[in-house]
C-alpha cells in the first residue's frame, strides 16, 4: 500500500538508553559477523593518490534500515587518523575544544583507524531487526587528524532515521507527475501502476506529486517518474545529497520533441550529470528514432549485478517510444553500463536509451548510491502492456539494483 505523506507520524528522536542499546548491539553484531573492529582501507595500485586538503574529507553512507547492513565510508587522505562518532539528533555539545553538532550523549562508533597508504576508511555494520528503532534519529560524524601537519577536521554530520521495509523489500520514494502533462497524459497512471507493482512484491512505496518530499532520510531509493516535468535547482542538490548519504536514484525523461517541458527536463539531467556529478556524458537530443516495430531490449552488457537480480531480465524486450534523448551508440560513453538498447543495425552499434551508473562512475561526488537514467516517453514506459509485456519485471530488478 502507498503511504500518504500527510499522515506520516513525526519521527522520534533517540533517547540515551536507546542510543546506548544501538551502540552495544552494533558492536556485538560486528563481533559475531566477523567484521573487524579496525576497518579496511583501500589503496589504488600504482602511484600514490594526490593528498587532498583535510577540509575536503567527507562521509558517505547508505540508509539505516533495520535488519540490513549499514555502510559508512570516510573519504580523506593517506597517513591520517579517523574516528567516527554518533549521537542522538538533539542539541549540540562541546567535545574537547570543539563545538560540534553532536548531542551530549555521543559515543565512539569507530575508535581510531589509520588510513595508511589508502585514502578512505570503509565500515559496515549489521543492524538487528528491532522494530522499536523505526523512526528514531541519529547523527554520525567523523574526526580526522593529520599528525604530520597537526591538522584536525570534523566532517559534516549526517542524520539518519532508522527505517523498515518488511520482507526484505526497499523503502521507495516515487515521484509522479500530475502537472504539465499535455505531451505525456499517461504520466500519473504510469507512476501509479509502477507503485502498485513494487508494493505487490514487498516494497514500501510512498508516492509524492510533482516534487521531492521535504524529508528523504527514511528512503532507500528515489524513482523520479516525471516524464516531462523538470526538477528545480534546489532538488539538484538534494538528489546529489541522497546519492551520498541514503541510496540510489532513477530518472526518466521523455518525450522532448514538441515538448518544451520535456526539453527542460532533458537539459536538467544533462546539467546535473555533467556540471555537478562531472560524468563527462555527451547526450543526444531526441529525434524519435526508436522503433516500435523491432523494439528495444535489456542489454546483455548491463552491469552484472543488475542482470543477476531476480527475475533475470537480460535480453528481455522493452519498448521505447518518443524517447527523451539518447546516450548514443553502445560504447560511446566514457563511463557507465548500457541498460536499454536498440537492436544493432547491420555494421552499427546499438543505440543506448538507458544507462546504469555505479558509485565509481560518479567522479566528482563521493557516493554510496547508484544512478539509472532512461530516455523513454512511451505510454507504457513503466508498466506492462501488450506491446511491452515485461516492463514490470525490468523495474522490479532495477529497484533491487539501485539499493547498493
């Protein structure tokens, strides 16, 4: 069932006893599951990475879902020490000489870790399935120290609200378009159909009209199912923050031919992926070249983790029509994985209408979440029809893939 956002109860804040219980439980789960008390470090083979200013150290995380795995990475520079602290989401306090935005009930989530020759510290915690935690809020923050320069730096804190998606599903924010639908009158019904499909297989889906909700901290992924309605500039930063701290993002676009709204949406996606995420993609504008006769398909060259989701969808037919742009021929883009492609014409590479991007494909922004973009303005883009019978299966696999 879809959740009415106007009826969602206010989130609860962690009390000291609950926070202490969480810290103890996480520590016990780390010991039982074999996750080392000292985190791993990552080092790229070859030349040492160029040191970054300590003030550019950042935290990336996924969503804190009970019964799941919480991943946290501190991105910094080699030869520095790292501590990770957590607290309730309450008024700030002083730690040593610093005024910080942690509450007085703070504790060490990870004691001292040394980056050595690497430039990051990776942590993961198995969160027990404790329903009493759902809705409680916590802050995480890292302190980084370079003993050579004697610099200290606190990263920004990240607020997490413990969420639940029963039965192994995901907590999904789905944005549907109800405005400016002249060129895509099916937009609302298509989003509703996709929401029903995903709810039917165990996901918790909350539907919002035309815009992101004010609070995204409880979601594992965002499905932006607006066909032609462009996000505003404020949403650009929020999508980026979501990729860094909570989960994956899907964006749909189309049609654009004869649609000023669709063209603005295409321009937003192009600006976001290139000017903000710095992915270096050359996107082609739409000329409605997709073929409703031969159809398109899920590329067998798609990211293996996507192809290995259940149900297996590699090679399945999928109809693209009135596309909102293209990624060019397969192999043209400098990064990412082809997802939805046209059949290859004689002597030519397939045209790519959908791409999948993992966190490592996003160079300018440290990210935990994955990104999927699809150019398709068809009236059955998100839900099955006689011409497009497997659309629901393709998006069921996508929902699982986006939550890294």
